[in-house]
C-alpha cells in the first residue's frame, strides 16, 4: 500500500562500520496497475513503490507469545510485521489468506489474529507440526479461528487444498527459499570458534525440496506454484511475495526481478514493488538489524576491496489476479523457462 512515508536518508557516519544503504524511494501515486508497452503489464520502473516500516521492533519481540520455541529453528522465518502489514492492507475480516510455502505458519498466525481465515501448505513434516502448534497457541490465547495446514509439495497445490477453497482467497503472502548466507544462528564454544546452526532447509539430499534443487529449477517450480494459486484466488485477489537479493560467491543474485518474471509467466499482473524495512527507523537514521552472518560476510568482502552494504530491506512484490475469471499461464514451466530472466 502507499500510506507509509519513506524515512529520511541516514548519515553514513551514523551507520557504524557495516553501513546501511538507504533503500527508500519517494512515494508515487498508487493506481492498481499502469499500462505499458508489454501487453498491459507495468514495466519494472513504472510499478508504484511504497515503504513499509516493519522492523520498529526486533524479530524476537514480534514473535513473543505468538510462536512456540520450536519456531526459532526455522532457517528463514518471515518477519511477522511484514505478513501483518500485507494482511491488514489487502484484506478485510473474514477473507481467506493463503501461504503455499508456510514454514512455521507466520502468515497464517498473523491472519487469524486479524480475524481472517487462513490455509497453508508446507513440504517438511516437522514444520507442519510446528505451524499447527502455532495455530493451536492462537487458540489458547482466545483466537477463534479457521486456520488449516496441509502437508505436501506446493507444486501439486490443486490436489492438496480442499475444493471449496477454489476462487475464495483474497490474498497470498509467501516467500521462496533463498539465500542460505542470510539464515541461521550462531554459538561460540571454547576451542571451536563460532559455529553456525539452524541455517539449512531439511535434508540437503531431498531433491523434492525447492531449496535443494538449484536456482533455475527453483524459479521454474515457483512459477508452477504461482500458476496453481490462481485457481484458488478470487478475481482481483492479491499475491504478496517477500524476497531479497542475495550474494553467491560475491555475485549479486537479483532474485526480486527474477520472481517478478515468474509472476508474469504465471499470468499475474504486477501492481506494486514495495520496500519492507529490516532496519528500525530512528529520529535521524536507520538502526540495522542485520544478522551476524550478514555482517561477517560484509566485513570480509570489504577487507577484500568489495564495497558492499548491509541489506536493510526486503522487496515485497505485489501482484493481482486478472479481474475476470480467465487467466493466462506460461506454456513453459520447466527448467528452461529461465531464459530471459534478469540476473
């Protein structure tokens, strides 16, 4: 949405050694979509942009009393305030919210706390159990909700979700697996140095897990998921995808632009490209909340002469389904569909 104003640009001297690259851009008008030279789809530079202030409280504070202790171990938890912001702005009470890759159930938990119905799919059995526990915790706190978790591969979405959900969803909030260098926790043991843990998705040998099948096949699989979602969306429903660029061997992977192409290939209409802050907005600057691994990676790259900055935001790509019942789906959804995606 377009009611959040960008914070003032931070002074380089106030950001510490890691630094934060200011990411906010001036607000623009927010029509539902703008026409363009690409068959009615807006070009990247024409998408309305807004800034979501979603890190005024730490991730731990945002999850306090709403998520079980087991939730901590997930390698890529969505920031609750990001899900909360999207749900509050794109839906109304009673609407159905979906997440086809729901992990610990962040989207679903925030949805039921806001009086929405919720359904999610998760591939890994352990996280299915954790997500159900988080919904049960909402019940314990007095939330009378309609929240459901389905176990399975989201690429087979039409066989996993109940038939009565078809055409019902007002919003999808989700995120693809990406950027292992941004995930995990640390522990320091005498004589062993710094050890990393909680930084991987399940077994790396499980090739059914999208996190383990390679970058191009991940994009192909995610396109299939987005195409399958349209069956369960109502006309004009929104899909919000949180994603950030990440680095592999110091090379920047522009995943947001690639996911934008995935959405278009799945027949979705891009309507906004927003900034969800991962840094707290203070009086005169940003207060970074980067992980140990992000800061350590940044320090090493700067020592090697590469002037990188700490990532202080996630992109939120917002699509909508066509306003009519019809949908256009890319005819090529295999590994070769990556041709022409921005890199």
